[in-house]
């Protein structure tokens, strides 16, 4: 399972196919209403079940939906609950779990 990052609002990269700049982050205009932008904002605002802080943009995160069935998470536009956690929080947790094992 690899980590991902939510691109910051207004992030643009050149398309590998055409070289034309394409938007990969949500629009800077918070009320744009695009489905993709709404979803990315929801992801960035959803709380990490380990530290209870928002995931935020440009931070490494994991999809931990299966590991945290009771966490708040957020609902995707398909009505599926998803839980994201900071990668650093998960790495810390793994280290602590190892440390407390006898
Ligand atoms: Zn948009
Ligand atoms: Zn966290």
C-alpha cells in the first residue's frame, strides 16, 4: 500500500501526452462546484483517526478505511465512506506497536 498526496488548490502540471498545463489540484475558487474539486477538498479536510487533525494538502496520507471502520472519515460522491490517515502518524503507530511487543 503506497501513500498519496492531495495536490494543493491551483496546482498545475504539464500533461505527459500534450505538454499542455492541466489542473490536478482543486480550483482556487472554493465555491467552483466541480465534483472532483469538492471531493479533493473533502479529503483534505477529513480528520486523521490517529491525531484528529485534517489531512491537509501536499501531505503524505494512506487510505486506512479498512483499518479504522469506526473513524469519522468522509463520504465520497458515490456514498462510500473513506478514512484517510497521515502517513507519518501511521509510521509512528507501527513503531510504537513494535516497541510495545514483548
Ligand atoms: Zn473546480
Ligand atoms: Zn495524523
